[in-house]
């Protein structure tokens, strides 16, 4: 019921259109599909999708070939941003997911 009130499916499609145009966008979209397949709600996947454009713009390497050092640089960049702690937690939470390379 609440998902229809907030139009999470519409938001997710809008974020997907933005993401697909960015570097590593194809991998990011597969990651979002993977989250849906794991059973995350459309609302949760939409929240992750809302963070991806900013992250993808900050990433200057091929995510499929990312090293630990690459990921640590991105996490350090996230932690240096003027976001609230929970926003940083959300962003670093899916950055830590090693399953992105397995998708």
C-alpha cells in the first residue's frame, strides 16, 4: 500500500534512466536487479538507486575490475562528504557488497 503512495516503482525507473547513461551504469543496473532478486522491497532498491548516480560520477575506474584500494578510496570520499551519518552508512553498506562482481 505505502509503495503505491510514494511511487517507488516510478522513482526506480527514473533513477534507472539516469544510471544507464553513466560509466559503470550497466553494472549498477545489474546490481539493482540483484537486490530485487534477493527480495529487497522496491522502496529499498529505489533508495539505493537514488545514491548511485552520485557514486558513479565519483568512481573513476571500472567497477568490474575494482581493487580493494579502489573501493577504499570511494568509501573515504563518501565519508568526507557533508552527509548525515545514516546516509553515509547506506552508501558504504552497498559499496562493501562483494557480490557486485558476482552479478
